[in-house]
């Protein structure tokens, strides 16, 4: 877990759901860069453009589902109390729908604390490939480096190690009911299904003979794959090496 300098304070903004913002505050200020420019503000609106029928509502920052839900509830209250025009309510709800659709993108673009600027006037001094500030003093957050290493290792393993073949249960579950019936009839004609397993399935609620047959095929596949791997790893015999050399010599003489 990374440790951050004490002089860099946490943004004091409290979200609608009661949690505190996790970004660092600007140097010498109480809010982060985002909430310094975006913070809850009271707004006024009028019913039928009549100045005497003004209403007020505090509009929170659209940063999570709770803030959007709060505004929706407030708009419904004003609409039922006939303090807001239906047209204005419709536009507000449409804007909230757009904001709600953007929440997923906002989460994916959420920056790490060390990527947030705390001194905008010095942003031009940040070298390429380094963060605006760092607990390590080298421009990188230790947590960020560890995550990058894990991602690189994970990608390498994904390329080097092939995914295991599906199990018998995965094969069986992937089949539709029509496919199971068709395969069962086909394998029954070919004598691949065990009649005793079919009898146990019908009379004593035993596993489906189709599943049991698929499991046998999977076991045979695994045994065959292990044999092939063992054969590939087996060192060539001396006679095989000599024979290969002799064939290469003959081809060269031609």
C-alpha cells in the first residue's frame, strides 16, 4: 500500500452518498482540481416564466448514482407540487439520463491519486512518463508500478499458457435441449451409450448417460494429450540422431 506525503491533503468534498473524495487537494486549498471547478450550487427556475413563481434547488455534482438519484427525486417532488413546468422537468430528466449513461465511462477513466495535478502552475514541468507528484520522489506511485508489473506478468502468462480444454460438464451445459436429444439418438444408434446407464437414469434418477459418455471422451482426450506431451518432451534416441544426420548427408550430396 502506498504512503503519501502528509503535506498533500485529501479533498474535503463529501459526495452525495456520504463518502469523501479520494483525490488529493490542490496545494494550499481544500478541494481537488475537479471539485474546485465542479461543486454543488443552488439554481433558480421559474414556473411559466413568471418571476414571482421562482423555486430553488441545490444541484449536486453528477459523479455517482446517488447524486443523480437525488436530483430525480427532487424533480419529481417539484413536478407533483406544480413548482416546475413539465417541459423543464422533461429536459432535466433527459439530462440526468445522459449523465447516468456517462457514469460507467467516468469510472473507467478514474485517475490514481498520483496522476491528479496538485499544482496546476507546475504541470508543464512534469517529465514524460512520470506523474505530477509521487510518494517515492521518483515521479511514480509504488502501487502504480506494482499494478503495471502484475498486468505485464498476467499478459505474458496468458500468451504462454493455453487455456485448458472444456470439461465434460461445460460441454454438456453448452448444449441446448434439442442438441442433447439429437446427439443422444445418434450415439445410441452407434452403440456409444451404455444401456445400463440409460436404465439407471430413467429408473433411479442417475446422471444423464450423454454426460457420462462425454466424460469418457474427455478422459480419453486428456490421456491422449498427456501422451503427446510426454512424447514431445522425450529426448531423441542416439539411433534417431544418427539416422537424421545420415539423411541430411545424403540430401546434401544430391
